[in-house]
C-alpha cells in the first residue's frame, strides 16, 4: 500500500452544512470525509482527513505529512489568504501539495483573490464544490504514482 494522502481543512470548515450553504453547499465535513476516504481507496491511498481552527495545528500537520505521507490536499479556509506560516510550512516539505477550495474564490470578494499558499503548492483547484476534494485527490494520485 502506498503512503497515505493527508486532506487538511482549516478554520470554519467544521461548520460546513450549516455555514452559508448557498456558497459552500449542504454537505457536512463528515460527509466529505466519507467521500474522500472512498475515493482514496479507489485510487489506492488511505486518506488521513483532519480539520482545525488553529493555524499552528495545520503547520504541525504539514510537517508531519512531509515525513509520513505521499501528498497533501489542503483547504486552508481563510488562512489561505493570510498565512505566511502555511506558505513556509509547505515550502519546508518535499511532497506535493494541492490547494483546494469549495467555492470559486476568484469570483468572490477581492480579499479572497490572493492566496498566500498558492506560490508554494503544486496546483490549485477551486469552484467545484465537494468535487474540488475529489479532483485534488486525483491530481495527487496522478503525480505521486
Ligand atoms: C474556502 C474559501 C475561503 O475564502 C474561505 O475563507 C473558506 C472556504 C472554500 O473552500 O471555498 O473558509 O476555502
């Protein structure tokens, strides 16, 4: 079995399902975890799925993944737009990282157009709702196997 893929989720994503469903859809993070694990299995990867509202947890998990995982799909939530710490953590590891967003951040408020982590990642997927997670897993699978 290949090394696992980490799927990391940042702040407020624990509120999916009840949080602005017109933008983020009606599925909960637990629903998305089930979908990611099933898709990972099809692709031959175990999926380690985590969420935190705390920037430092995400930094720690990126470092951990760098030692034990084949790649990371990350929805960093609002930290996408602010976090030099996440940018630096991604730069500090060698495995591929795919940035993802449920919504099309470029079609929203201007403050969401800038990603601090985009220059450090392999690629970015946004705007496909829950499918963004699935597409990110496929992207990782295609570049790690
Ligand atoms: C998000 C987009 C971010 O701008 C926002 O802060 C989020 C969710 C998305 O998945 O569309 O929390 O990352």
